[in-house]
């Protein structure tokens, strides 16, 4: 009898130890080990460098005249125009957590309406909201009738309207001119009961107003079967719910005219435009559009278990029992761990092969993605996606993984044949169906490098040298409490059910949680010695040409920190104190960096105070 008791006791002890320490690490990752005092008094760094976009005070709501509640931001380095995807209905129409209670524009006069904003960062002008226009009847594709009323943008990506303006010039050749227009590719969640879509727009920069042109012209929508991600190796389909987008500037759609079809009077008399069109390469490219392929990450599949109408979502609570039974785990589903590539040449989507284990994902932290060109031709790279950067989050670890493109299987391993049926009209007016054969290439990636972070990553951008900038909140529970409080207040304004019968005073409300932004840089090493820094492109190109594989050594630095603050504390400061103190969006969800101007742009999907423009402190970063 004694032996079984001893064995059981030892087994119980081992079981408790193996579950206790991972659980403690889980709580540490989400900030339970941090005291409120530390986060409110000792969590302040370079915050005075971060200010609102306009001259208003940092504690004042942005209102409808400025971008607020912005999920994502992207900076087009060619034109200097930053684009923001903003949705003031986010608190009650939240695709991140599956809450779809009210996506209407009832409070538009106070907060504004969902939309895309553009800001010419080369000037001191303010950001402007772009008016979404629909094509005329002559256009072959009709936009959805409810495009404006159901527009709820998430991730956003931007590139030039034609690959001519994207391709790098050869050494010694004249640099390419600025593109006359940008393509704006937006992940949109218009409906609660079906997966989201991707809407593609063109923003003309050579029309009236130049870069201040305020019209965003709709071109097409990718949805339904075109967004069903097909596995590269198996006959498996994934119903993608788009969240983040990254451009793959190598495989494009067929060419079509950038402008909408000419009016009837021009069609009947084409000579009316004689002398105004040129046939050189740049002029032809300026009049044309070719849509690039792009990578997509997906929200989880919630079709089988929709969120209750008034649920308060929790992304952190995980009982110790979850280490013994998987039914308690908050590990996100397979869909969020995949990366997909939409091939614009065939309007189909394939999954990307990530050799090894897919990135881990956790509920409440939808997957982010950034593509990096490896420094381009000057650094010896030949792909716009030399590497993909994807955050990975488990129960007790947060990492940023760098997935390198590889050709171990040979180029042929990623090539697929596609037969597309196309209807064409002959000169006689007859419809003729032809079959076109397209070849697409879906790259493969392997994970060599991963950088561990102290907190779950909520926002990510990679600069032109391949250095990552990440934003996070040290305490996940405080984030959820604050968002729940904000959501409750919005529900009360809309007449929806709330979790508390009365509104909380400014001193009773949960404090705005602490936040921080880090830069992760690296050096290349070979046999222990430093070979090159990220910006030494000539050295890197020489090593690559010799086939030398270089190891990266990463270093992460805190750049900005904002403390936890109650509304009463913020309201108690004078105007001068508020201006001098600065601010960061409470829960950062979008980042863009301009290395030349040494500026960082920060957005927050739940932030009514707008976006922050941060001057990079010279003594704190490597820029």
C-alpha cells in the first residue's frame, strides 16, 4: 500500500510543479506581477515627444474633424502620404473580439463616420478624410449598394498604382518619378454574419488638389470564393476573415485604365483628347493600374460560436486547469495561424507555406504581419518579401518571428498552373470564351530568428532597414477593464444594455492602462565578429553575392512609455502640463515610422483622442 501512495504523492507534486510555473509565467506575461504604483508613477519615458496631430490639448477628443479610433496606419515612402483606417463605431462593432452590436452612425456628429484618412507628412497641413466615390454606369464592375453604410475598415496597405513606379532603378539610372496615384487596399468587415472583404481603391495624386485630393475611387472588391484560401499542398479551403494586409509587389493583375471609362461624348469623338496623351513608358504607366498580390492574415472563425450581444471579452483569464485540459485553453484557432497570399493575376487566394510550426496565436490578439524587401537591390535582395515579420503568442511567451523566404524546394515548388475562362467580344459582337493559362508563384518561408518580448505585441511596423518597432501594454487585465468601461459608456449613449446601471464618475472609471513602444535593432555577425549594421547595404550585398549566411544578434530598447492614469488625474492637470506631458494612444494598434524625418506615428483602435506623432529621441534609438 505504501508504494502506490508514494508514487501518487510524487506524481501529484510533479503535476503541481509542471502546471504552477507555466501558469505563473502566463500571469507575468500579462502583467499581473507589476504593481499599480510602478505602472502609474515609474512608467514614463520620452512621452513629451509625442503630441496630437493638431494643436489641441492631448486630453481633448479629436471629434469628427480629425482621425480617431484608427485601427491602422501606413506611410507611403514614395509620396510621403500617410493613410489611416478609422472607425468611430469600434466600441460596438469590434471585429477583433467578435462584438457586433451597433455599427450605425448615430453618433456621427460627435465622433465622425468610418473612413480612410490621408495626410501629406511633407507639409504642415492636417489629415483629411477621403470621400469614397463609386464608378459611373460605364464601369464594368458595380460596387455594393451599401458600401458607405457598411464600411468598417481594419488593416490597410498602400502601393503605387503601377509597378513601373515601384521597381527600383538600376545603379546609375535616373530615379523613378513619384507615382501619380496610390492603390489603397483595405480589409473591411461590413457584415456580422459573414467573413469580411477586401476593398481596393485608387487615390489620385495628380488631379485637382494634388496630394490634397480628397476622393478615394472604388475599383473592386475581393470576397467570397476569391477569399477562400486554398492550401498549397492539400485540397483544404479556409474561409478568410481579413485583418491585416502586406503588399507582395511582384505578381500583378492585368493592366486596365486608371481613370473611369470616358463619357459618351469622348467615346464618339476620340480626337477630342488628341495631343494630350503620350506613349512613353512613364506616361502609359501613369494612365494605368495594375493591382499587386498581397499577403493576408485572418481573424478567427467565429461562424459556429458567435459572441453574445453584450459579452465582455477576456483575452487573459486562463485557469490552471487549462494546462491539464485543452478545452480551457485560449489558444486561437488554426485560421489565425496561417498566412495567405491573394494572387491578383487570377483573383484567387492560396495559403503560404511556413515550413516548420505555424506562429502561435492567442485569443484577443489578432495576427499582425509586415513584409520586408531585405533592403532591396542595393542590399542584394530580389524580392519585396524577403522576410515576413509575424508576432507569436503562447500562454507564457510573446515573440516576434522573422520568416525568411527560401528556395529549398526550388522555384518550381511554388509554381502553380491555373486555367481561367474569360469571355471576350469579337469584332462582330459575338461572345467568345477562351481559356487562359496563368502561372503563379507562392513563396515559402522558414523561421530562423525570433525576438522575445516582455508583453503581447499589439502593433508592429518594420522600417526600411528591417528593424522592428512594436507597441504593447504591460498589463492585459487593465486593458480589458478599460475597454469594457469605454464600451459600456458607448452602449449607454446608444441605449443598449450595459453591465452597470449607472455611469461611473471620472475617479471611479478604470485608469487608462500603461503603454510602451520598443525598437528592436540587430547586427550581423560571422564567427563572433560584427560584419555589418542594418544600413550598411554594400557590405551586405557583397556577403550575399558570396553566399555567406550571416547570423543576426538582436537588441531591444524601450523608446516611449506612458503611465497608467485615471480620468481624474488627467483632468486635474493644467493646459501647460498637458502639452508638456504629451500622450500615446491608450491601446496602440497601428504604427508607421519615417526614418528620414525621425518620426513615429501611433494609432489606437479604441482611442477617441486621435493619433500621436512622436519625435524619435536621438539618444534613445538607432535611426
